């Protein structure tokens, strides 16, 4: 009898904790962080069934998945149901809200360190990554240079290493064409660009990208040199090393 009572009390305590007292995780947003992005989270639709989900907890759950890399179904039970969380994640992506959040926070960070809100220098690079068998055949390819079958990430960062924009292609996309794609995304977003120079490695060398940078930004394309040798050891390339660090981040 005592054992059954203890079991019932334990079950009740766990139930009370899950339903009424959500646990705190290191990935949860602080009040200040939530204040910065709250305006980007859409309000409940008018009419119909009232929204039951706590949107701050939904965002906390998304941050948990992104940080820990767990499956949506693996979310702790004190978060909203995983289907609810994933549904809002997909909607926010479809509506472009994640990009808006990133662009706003990017400008705030630059201003906080005494820089202009928009950069005058961009650094671009690519990274080939493997994909699973379930990936659509149309979105993956084979990178012969890296011997990787999957996709290729093209990113553009500023001189601080902060992410400016990103583009995904099949891994067999040439760096020049992929670089043009990510720069085109930035150009369409920024009607009045301050870009004076774009820095890249030898994989982006060519008249096609040089001409595009000159026409789109009235800027120059600088191809960084690799000074690393067996004798000198690793030597960070001026300006260009920050994009390598951004991939590591």
C-alpha cells in the first residue's frame, strides 16, 4: 500500500511539473531577447478557435532543437506539442520571418560595436556537405574537388565574420555561379549598397564574377592569397579568414 502511494505521488509530482511548471533550459530566450524579436512573431488569427500555444515557449522549443540537434519528436514534454512547434517553425520560414529577424539583429549588432548598419566589405566562400539518402536528387550533386556528394553552402560575411546572407545549391555547382547567386540575393535586398570590395579565394576567380561585382556594386573583387606553407605553417589570409571562422561557428 505504501509503495503504491509513493508511486502515485511521484506520478502526480511529475505531471504537475510538466503541465504547470515548465523547466528552464539554457537555450530559452531571456526577457530582453524575446523583446527584440517579439514583433516578428505573428499574432493569432481573428475568428475561429483561440490560439492555445504560448509563442514564447514555441520559440524556446525551436531554439532547443536548433541547438541540440534533436528530432522534433524528441522535444521535452514541457514544451508545446512537437507538431505545433514544427508547424509554427515551417510557417515562420515560409513567411520569411526568420530572415527578417536575422537582418534586424545583424544591424543592431553592428551598431553596438560602432560600425555602420550595413557593411562596405563582403567575404564569400563555399562549403560542401554530405546529405542523407532521403534528400531530393534535384538538390544534391557531387563535388569532385572535395569528393563530397550532397549540397554546397555559399555564405557572405562582413569583416566581423557576421553572416550577411546565405545560399544553398547542389554540391556540383561551380563556386563562381554559387558566389553570384548569394551576392544577387544581397543586392536585391539592399537597394543602396555600401559595398566597396568583395573578398574570395581562388575558386571564385574569373571574369564572370569580377564583372558581376563591378556592375552590381561598383566594387572590386579581390582574390585572397594562401600564404600557408610547410615551412611557415598556418598563416591566416587577410580579411578572408573570418569567413572560415563563420563556418566553424
